[in-house]
C-alpha cells in the first residue's frame, strides 16, 4: 500500500514574504492539565528568529525549554492548553492542530530529539526511517528516496553509509544514531530545525562532533535553528542569540557574545558559574545553583528566581520584573537589581551584610568554610 | 550456527521428555489395560494383545518401541473387541485436518478483529470506545468457549436458523457449506481469544505510543495511520506473540470441546471416543501428538520473534 | 522454550526509555499512577455474588427437597410457575435446587483443585525460588514439561486414566463412585494447576529471597524453613492469592469442558458443568436447563477474574511472571 501522496514542500504559502523574520513567538503560554491543577510550563515567552540564524534556549531541566520548542512545533499531547501567537513566515500557526501542523512537520520545521537510543524506531531499518518522510512529503520514487537517503547519511558523516541504510538502530553507536536522527530531521529540507538537548545523552567525546555537524548543516542549508540545552557551554560560540529561561519565562535574552560579557540576570550568572572552565584548576569546585525551581502549578508572586537569588530584595518577592531592553540593543532581561549594575552591587552588599537574602536564604562570601547556602564570589 | 545446534538439541530433549511423559502418564492406568481395551475376551486373546503391546517387556523398552513406531508414523492400533483392529494413524489423518481447519479459521478471525480493535482502543485510550471495548472484552473472557458455542448454536442455529447448528461439510464437497458449518464453531473459539489479544495489544500499544520514537515519527509529519501501523504495531506485538504461543494450548482445549458441541469430527471427537471406549494406546498417541504439536508451535513462535525484533536476532547471534 | 526468552528482556528495555515526556507531563503521569485502586462498586458486586453462591451452595440443599411426584413437574420453563422460579429439568427437579447442588460441586472441584495446586505448587515453587541451584533447575524443568501439554488435554488424560471404570474379566464394568470421582477431579485439575502456581511462586520467591531482611535472617543463622515460612512466604502470598482466584475460574471452566467430554462430574452428582452437558441433549425444547448454569459460571468467573485483577493491581503483582 502506498502512502497518500501530497505535495507540501514549500508550496503551501507561495506568497510568504522572504524578507520578514522566519519565526515570531509572541506571549506563548503552555499549560498542562493535571489532577493537581494547571502546570504553567511556558508562561509568556516571546522571541524572533531570522532566516538562517540560530538561537540557543538555555535553562535547568524543568524550566520549560523543551516544552517551548514542542509548543512551537505543535507536538504536544492533548491535555495541553496553548495560548499566544506563533507566526511562521508571517503565518499564524499558534492555533493549528494535528492535521494542519502535519504539513509543516518535516518540510518546514523538524526536530532532533535528546536521546538517540530511544528516539529511533528499534524495529525499522535506518534507510526506511529516512525515506518514509521523503516518500510521503515529496512524492518521490523509491529509488530516488534511497539515493537521497544515502546522500544524507554521507553528508552527516556516516561511514559506509550504503551498508548502514540496511541496518537497525541498535547496530549503531550513540553518536552515529544521533547523526542518523539529524539526517532524518534534515531529509525534507526544513527551514527551521529544533535541536532539543541533542548532545545530552552522548559521550563527551562525541558531543562536540555532533554540535559541529549541526552548525555545519545549518550554515550550508541556510536553515534557522533553535538549540535547546541546559549547558551554556554548548551554545557558547555556536548561536547568534541566547534566551535564558527560568520557570517558563525568558529571564535574559541577548546576542551570544553579549550574554557572556555583560551578564545581567543573576540566574544567568549562576548558570555561567556552573560551567567548568579550562583555566580553572581541575579540583576547583563548581557552583551548583542552590535550591529548586518553583512549583509551576502555584508559582510564587514576584520574581520566580527570587527564592534562590543572592541579590533578592523585598521588592523581588512581591513584584515581578518585566522583560525590559537594556541600553545595549538586543539585550533584554528581567531583574530589578541586575548583575554588574550599581543597584545589583548594593543589593548584594546589603544581603551579605545581613547574612541572608530577602527570602531568608543565607548568603556567604566565598572562603567561609561553613558555606552551605548560596556562595558569592 | 552453534546456537542453532544448541536449540535443536534442546528441542529434541524437550520432545523426548514430553513424549515420555505422555506415554508414562497413560501407563499409570489402574488394572489390566488389555482388559480395559478389548473388554470381553479369552485368555489367549488377551495374551496375544499383551504381547502385541509389549506389555510383557520392561517399561523403558516399551517406551523405546512405542517411540520408534511413533516416529515412523505408526501410532498404534484401535481395538474393536478382541479381534478387530483399526489404525490410529488413519483416524488421526482424518480428524486432525478438520481440527486444524477449525483452529486456523478461529485464529484468522481473532487476528483480523483483535488487532485493529486493540490498535484503535490504544490510540483512543480513555475514550468511550476504549472503555466499552475494554468492558466487553473483560466480559467475553469470562464466557467459556463451550458456553458461547451453546448460546450461538441455540440462538443462531436453532432460533434464527441462519447457520447450521451442527455437522461438518468437507471443503472439497461444498466450499460455501463448509464455511457455513465452520462459522459458529470458529466464532465460539475466537471471541474469548479476541478479547484477550485485544486487551494485551491495547496495553502494550499504549506503552509504545509513549515512546520517544513515536514522537519522532510524528515530528516527521507522516500520517497518524502510518505511525500506528508502521511504527507502533510491530514493537507492541512481542508480548502478543508470546501469549499467542501459550494460547494455542487454550485453543486446542477449546477446539476439543467446541467440536463436540457442533458435531465436528475432529480430534476432540476422536479423543472423546478414545476415552469412552478406553483405547489407551490411542489416548497415548493423541496426547503425545498434541503435546508435540504444541511444543513445535512455540518453537516456531520463538523463531518468529527474531523476525519481529531485530535486536533479539543479534542478541542471539552473540549468545 | 525452556529458558526465558531474551525478547522479554528487550521488551523491558524498550519500555523503560529514559528520555520521557516533558517534565510537567511526567509529573502528571506520576500523580495519576500513585492514586491507589480501591475495590469500587464492581468489586463489591463481585464479592457479593461470590458470597451469594457460597451461601446458596451450603443452605439450599440443606432445606429444600426434591418434589415427590417429579414427572408431574417436568420441563417447566423459566418463570413458568411461581413454585419453580427457574423452572425444572426433564425429571421435574427444581432448577434452584439443582443449581445450588451444582454450585456446591463446582466449587468443591475448582476450589479444591486450586488448594491442591497452592499447597503442592506453592511449596515446590517456594523451595525452588529460595534454594535455587540444581534443585530449581530440575523442578523448573518438570514444570515446563507439564506446561508443554495443553491444560485441558492434560486434565483429560489424568482424569481418564485415574477415573476409568474397572472392568473385570467377564467384561462387566464397575464405575467409579461419584465421591471418588469428585476427588479424582480435584487431584487431576490440581496437578494441572501445579506448574502454573509453582512458577508464579518461584518467580516471586526468587525476588524476595534476595531482599536484605531475608539475607539478614539467614545471616543470623535462622533455619531455612523458618526463613522461608516467616520471611519469604508472607510476601509471596498476595501474588499467589490473585493467581489462585484466576485459577479457580479456570478450573471451574475446565470442569465444564471435562463434563461435556463426559469425564467430569457424573450422575447422580450434579455440577454446573454436567448440568450443561446433560441439558445439551434437550437444548431445543428446554434451553433454560443449559443457560442457567452457563449464567452462573459466567457470573462466577467474571467475579473471580475481576477480584483477581483488583488484587493484582493493589499488590503490584507483575504480569510478566505469568
């Protein structure tokens, strides 16, 4: 039985403007209905992505970054409430459901998932997993699809690609499987690629290779990419922009270089401290961020990071800071007492003097042998 | 290659054990088996039959002799009184195909109905359809196949007169009548099996549909129908396959009883007659035959496993 | 077939994928699972029916007697006369009385068989799972051979051998007494259930025998028998019990099958199975004689299956060990 053939590759919106942004996300909210109540997984996110550009979305697990990318793609289960506007090439897709979104999946946007061990069908040959979307979306012959799959496997750097087409996922190493996943995602030439923690499940040694491959493919194909990760080290130098997410919100957004050089949000600062640096002595202690992310069913009023923030003041606990642009264009953050500013320095000094933040979390200057709370350098 | 050899040896050992067990079991027969088999007879006649059955030899020799004949297809004799003889193999040759037909039909009905139902119930898990299908299945499992056979034969056969309520027509004689005569028996066997398979496939399928690779397939933009049938059914059917092997046992038992209810001259009737006329040689052969068939079916299913799941194929090659 | 298929392992691996749904979703799923299952209305209905059957089986044959002029009342249908709400059979016996007597024997056979299976299979399984090693291999091998014969065929073979009529040299058969026949049915169906119950017990005993408190008891020098009975057995019982409920249902149905084959309960004893087998001859004229015991078997099996499932869910008995 041959699949129902449909031609969707790029022909759906012939009048799509080629100059506007590729993706505009505006005030997107995603909520899960659970017996405990609504979980506000994504709570008012906005960003814009130009053609051929990359954005990194960074945050701890549970911050809503994966849900955000799945929300944009419309890949969420039925117990989800999605609000806000998502425009792809100027067309609203925020309210599209199942059948309507299917024409976008694969051809317009596709996704590379976190775990290549579980994301490939264990009982289907690799070749078939690549060709099936080609055959369905582009209505090509079997031979042509096989040729294309072979070329794809070669382009993602799989040796002996011809033999691999006939193999099953379990016969490949983790890195190879992730390359296959990338090949599948690229098969129908999407304009936008979501990479959801693409290297988290892999060996450290292959992580860089996969990231390089993604970057290379993204440039060659002039494809936009959303790179989701919990590791700022992964996005450093590989993306145009970075959005840092916390508790379903973007807390800081900046061009990549700027985010590292002019960090403003205390949460971004804390994330930066948790990256191991080559310059550090090998036994140097990495700072984990103390405390846990807030409950997304009943989030606290005020700044969501305040309970864990060494800068937190009384105002932070009652009033939520808006996502405001800073003096530098393209840089926005959500904080009343930004890092590096005078307000921030004063706030920190006050907390250190008091020995605790406004939320009652103890803070110590570094070097205090008994330090158990948030350590400030 | 070595694994294949090991498996063959294993199979031979199992078959030997099972055949020995079947043989020994019936030999537990209390009293004089010769008297039981032929009834009224003279002493010399009994001595002759005793010698024929090698009952005067040690037990192991009896078994060896029986096994040798069994392997050659000589399943022993049926005794009609002290002098009449019939061949068990001839009777089995007539009855076995009929039973196999019945089981094959019910298997086909089962798979044709259970798989789509299970897939759809899993896809619509929690829906009204799912709940209804699940409840119906739970009820069907509690209805024994002989009970359903009697209900169908009374309702469809006697009251509505749509289909014959008993009797068997050979397929070469009249194919339509043959299928008509087999419909109710096959259906009686199938309903319980459908329910079991459906519930099993449904629960495995629900687990599969939560797998990452299903989300991955969805993100490729291929239709739901294709995701369900191409991506989800095969990995979900492994438990089903195992249970199918075990279920053949239930199917055999069910077929024996259902055949009797619908007057179908299969192995069930042969077995019932053998018990009723105390033909213990025949009983031995039939029990051994069924047990061996059951073992072989399960071996075939074990092989099918590797076809269904390439990971096992390789795991076995390594082992 | 004698060793656990590697496929079972592979299936488990497949199910335990690490990269699950997004976190919020995982939380929702977890919450759903943690809700404990209660018996519910259906559970109480099931228990009610079983209690009703039990009470009827004991009390009705004690207080109700067969009518004197049976011929006069023969073949009354369902609700034909108020005196016989469930009708009468071809001999004018009140169906209510017959069903109650049938319930008694059906229960004796099925419950008795499973008790036999629990005692024999349970202790063998416990020993195999606790001691492991060669003893375990031998016992498992025996169970597997028993399991290689379809259950009903094994039961037929056992009953037809054990309960065969003895024939003297003059060719005159001496039938087995009905009480003895009942006992043979219990033993035969019990033997059939032994390997199944033994396997379940063994699998669970194997698991529990490795737990710290069992190892601690052994390290303290407690006798093996004491450890088995005091530490392992109580933990294995829920699994055995839930399978036993299903087993009673299976045995009850098997008794029906045996009766239809003519090797079940014999006249003058009555069981639901042999009511069906006898009534079958007159299905056209008086279907109620067949359908009433069928309804009884159906409801009883349904109740037992349901309760077995509920118990299995409550104690998280793994289905995979089946």
